[in-house]
C-alpha cells in the first residue's frame, strides 16, 4: 500500500516556476454585487443630497452617506483580505468619495 506524503504536489500543466493565478478560485460574486450596489447607493445619495432643501433631510443624507462609506470601506477591506485584485481595481471610486 502506498502512502501519500505531504511533500507530494498536485500536477499542473504549468511549470512550477510560473506562479499560478488562483484569484478565480477564490472569486466571490456576492462580494462584487455588494460593492456594485453600494456604489449605486452612494451615487443615488449624492443626487438626492443635491435635491434636498429641508435641513433635517440634508442632515439625514449626510448620515446616510457616512454609513454607505463605512460599508464601502468594509467591502473593499474584505476584497483585499481575499486577494481579489480584479474586484479591487474594478470598483475603486472614479471620483472623490
């Protein structure tokens, strides 16, 4: 009976000298969807802020923006933890957040 040793590696078609891109193996589409939704909400909040005239509603939009920014930073940190470089470059803010 042959026993496998922990030094045995999985055979791949690539040379062992070429680093294997494993980002697709740890891809999380739900994280990308959450980032997309968060950016959409931030844009909507910005548009609604520009339309508000009541001081209480302006203040509400400011607090809502702060909450959305916290969520956005959390999602970006999560993508960084997972090493999802494609998601990070795709959902970096174009303008000032």
